[in-house]
């Protein structure tokens, strides 16, 4: 992807693709129901293509064009081939949880990048419930069935682990309780409650008591993805004269830590037209060019903005003062090592940034220089570097930018429609 900066003002409005986390969960919950579910505005991108392909190989019927799908599942069938989760950690972890409850023997695999990511954090508690899982990294075999509910104490605040355990808990004998060190995104809990499942939750624990009956059908319109919106909000805040309105974005409080951080930085962001869709809060968000001051991000806030650190780092380069991120070692096991790779690519754009074991710090404002940078096949890094390129003077090139198809295929098109020069 090639971008020319410094870009002029971005103006206009845009809609976002469906939320990645909610799309994955909606597909799985629908796949566990023998009734026909109707899902609208499902994210159609690399990560959900992997999930849909795996579910079809398990005998789940998924029909429809574009983002509106009819899904009918129920009893899953023994697949005849290994299931390829592509580069999607959510697909592999959530499928592991669902398969842990099924009397099938399934091999899960994925790209070399996915095979490096930690699966033991899901496999270990699922083994304690009775599943047999051959390894802590892909490729791995899962043989499920006969699960017993139990109490889990998670070491990391991971919504993927929590969601996987809830999928297993639905199929277990007895109650499952999950204690988490900090509140993580609660889409599974909300969706299951909408389906009439007995799920009790507080900030640090979730308890599920299975009904013993198959899940009812899911009917849901997936909200726009806040994590995709973040790139456009950032571009609007950073480019003088900009005003961008994003319609129908999910504003679940467990997801929008970046908005709290941007408020503290002095960004001009307004939220209007608040409403609910399928148990999730949705709103329109308008971002305008603002001068930013630096902040420190640490503790539970990190979990609520875990996917937004690459774009936050780009914004921090323009903030007055010292930005520090702590308690964010989880960034090292995302689609790339999002601390060292981010620091290395921002350095190529002339930024001075220091890496820490659990975060980074940088002093701003600093001028970004046009450069050739690499996404390291990480979709969020590709889009963050693209926004950085809009601030630099001259033409920049983001290599391996095809990664944006993992979560936001229309990214370049949307930026262009708002006025940026992107090829
Ligand atoms: C996700 C949770 C987060 C996030 C990922 C999606 C989810 O991962 O980074 O993109 O859908 O639950 P962790 O829960 O592992 O932090």
C-alpha cells in the first residue's frame, strides 16, 4: 500500500465492517444450535473466512452472500481433514473450546505465525474439564466429550480464553466459574444471556450453569468494529481540519479503553445516537482534529484497549510530553510481537521510541518521515503504519499490507473516500 502525506483534512462519514469478536462468537453460538440462525453485518474478512471454512467442514450449514448469513448447526460431524484456522487466533481458541465438548477427534492447524502463538492457556483448563488436547501449540489434536464444570483461575486477562471456556461450559456437566485477573471483553456473556443461558458475571468472575438443552437460534445484527474504527478516528484526530463521523460502532465499555485514553489526551471525540443491538451498545462517533497531550497507560485499561496499541503509538508520536505504556506484555503474543515490531517500524519512520519488556515509552511530538515499512503480516500494524504515513511528508510504502484483509478489507477504500491519497 502506498500513501502520500502530509494528507489534507479527512472529512465525511463511514460505516465499519462487523465486529470481529462478536462475529466469531455469533457464528459459533449459531453453529451449536440445531435451529436456523440469522446473522447480519457479519465481518467477511480473512479471520472469519477461516472460522466459516472450519465450521462448514464440521457439517454446519452457512449460507448467504455478503455479510448476512443463515446458519444451521447442532450436532457437528467428524471432519475428514485437519481444520485450517489460517492466521486467526480467535478461530483456533474458540473452536478448541467448542470442540472440547464434542465426541470427535479433530486436528487444528494454521499459518506458521499462528503455530507460534500460545494455545496452552486454553488447552490446560480444557484438559482440567476432561478434554484431551495433544499439545500447547498448533498443530494439535482435540478429542472432546464428557466435560465436567469446574472453577478456573486465569493467569492472563484473555477474553479468548474466557470465551473458549464458556463454549466448553455450555456442554459440561455442572457449573463452570472463571476468575479473571482483570475485566476483559464480555461479548460472550452478553450474547449467551440474550439466548437465555444462565450466565452471572462480575468484573472479575463469570459463572455459567448449562441448561442441558441445545442453544436456541441467534438473531443478531453485528455492530461495527470499534477496533477498525480506531484507525479512522486516529487519522481524523491527527490530520488538521479533519472531522469524521463513524456510524453504528460498537461501544461496549470493555472494548473502548482507547476512547477513555483519547479523552485524557484531550481529543475532540463525541458519541451520539446511543442505542442497543443484540445486547451490545452501539453509537455514532465523531472525531475532529485535536492537539494531544501525552498520558501513561497501565493496569486494567490495557485490557480494554489491547488491540489498539499500534495505533495508539502512532497517536502518541504527536502528543506533547512523555507517553508510557506498562503492563502490556500480552502485546508480544499477538499477530506479531507488537512491542518490538512496532518500535522497529516506527524507528524506520524516524521516531525515537524505547521498548520495555511490558510496553514502550516515547516523547512527543516527533515528526514522522516517509519510509518503506513492513506490516510483518500483522493487520493492525499495517493500518497503524498507514495512518502514520499520512502524517509524513512524501510517499511511504507499507509492505505486506495485504494483511488488512484479515479484519478490514475496505480499509484503503474507506480512507480514500474520506479524502486520503492511498494506492
Ligand atoms: C479477542 C480478544 C483479544 C483480542 C483479539 C480478539 C476476542 O485477545 O486481542 O483480537 O475476540 O476475545 P485476548 O483475549 O487473547 O487478549
